[in-house]
C-alpha cells in the first residue's frame, strides 16, 4: 500500500533540513559578500557576522525540530492515555457483574476516578451507574410480608451497600448548582428501586424517575434542573425511615411531571420554583404535602388526592387547573387567599376564587 505523505513524515523532515542548509549557506555567502565589499569592514568581522547569520538559521531549525518532536511525543502520550482509559473503563464495567460485592464497589470507584480524571467520560460513567441502579432489586424490609431467610437478608443488605455506593458516586460526579459553567448531566433512573436517594445541591439536565420507587428519605432540595423532569408513576415508600420526599428551594427550568405519583409520607416543595409547566395530575399525597411559598407557571392538579395535612399557600401561580381535586376535611388544610375547600361526598374539593359549588353537593 502506498504510504501517504503527512506534515510529520520523514520526507518533510529531510526537505526541511535540506532547505535550512541551503538557506544558511546562502545567508553566509550573501552577507559575507556584502560586508567584504565594504572597504570599512575588516574581513574577519565580515566572516564572523556571516557565520553568526548562518548559525542563527541553523539554531532556528533546531528549535523547530525540538518543538515538532515535543508535539509528536505529546500526541503519542495522548493516544496512549486514551487507550489506557478505554481499557480501564471496559475492565471496570466488566467487574460490575462480579459476584463479590467488594469487587463491584471497587469497580464503581474506578469508574468514578476515571470520570474525575477525564470529564469526557463523566456522562458515560453516570449512565453506567444509573443502569446498575435500574437492575431489579428489592430489600426484604421493603415488604410487609417478609418471609426471607437470614442468608437472603444478608445478601440483600450487601447488595444495598453496593447500590448506596453507586448513589453516592452519582452525587459526587454531578455539578454544584451555583457553578454556571458546570455541565448539567442527565440521569435515567426509570424503574429504579433506591434508598436514601440524595441529589441535593446538584445541577442536572434531564432527569427521568418514571416508575421509580424511592425508599426512606429522598432529598432533591436546592437542586437546579435545567432539563425536563419526569416522576410519572413514581412512588415513595418505607425503608429504615418513612419515605419522606424533600424538594425544597429547588429550581425546575423545564417542565416537571409528577403525574400519578404516590407520596406515602411527607412531600415538601417549599420555596421551589417551577419556571415551566408542572403537573401533579392524578398524584396521591398520603402524607403531609407542603407547597409553601412555591412559584408556579402552569400548575395541573387534576384528580390529585390529598389525604394528609396540606399547605398550598404558594407564593405565585400564573394558572392553576383543578378538577376533582380533593383533600381530607379532617386534616389541616391551608390554602391561598380566596381558595376554598368545598365539602363533597368524596371529601373537601379544592376550588379557586370565583368557583361555584357543584349542584347536589
């Protein structure tokens, strides 16, 4: 196969060397002849000056050659580094399937270390960690009818520790919210069963939690979501704790969807800002719900059910849609000015200012 000539090829080096020598000789002869022709210039000074000019040209060539060699060496090291990183990534991903939990933990730390050293790997590493968390998993204490053996419980607890490691590393790899230059990485936790999910004080892009099951405390407070967020049919549940969902002082820059979600304990969105559409259509709030001082653009509460204490005294809501939205009249109900909890057969129906009670209620 014919070899292509490139700027860093040996042919180019040979041509450059020959051209440099010719130029140096020409400079020596030209400058020497010009100075010798001057009667006031000693012959020795003329020859010395001509020699210095030729030497300067040779020195410039040597500097160019050293710089070229340095760039070639740096390119070679970069290629070698890419190869090593690719091999390290592939090996770590392979070890995530190891039967020993400590090996899986080590593989996750290796992936996180690679992501910190090479930011172009960060999104890929996050995708891998999220994929691990999406694997089917259930802890015996999450079930009301636990019939597992002691060995099964120990195995579940070991796997839980691996998953908690993955969650901590995800948190560490995400950008901080007050860093405008920090990348907003995407997360896909569709159908994941997690415990103590902590994404607090982090900046993210698109986040998908569809059908996710969040056990114990979940903390999404003081986050910035620059992309759309889906918690459709997601739910919270007990673990070591009751399953609180905290999302205070958070900013949603794009639409946020909590349609048909189930919050089995506290759901708190205090001082949170929803800059775009927000939907809680069909959501069930079985514990306390707090939207104190929240800000909404478009808020959809169609068919939402509030079974616990509620505080809906949001700061601002440009447009709120309610249809068959009910609360438990036996619980504490705090509403914005002008709103009412109108008694119906199915509970207290939330009505905005100016609404009329339905006939027959």
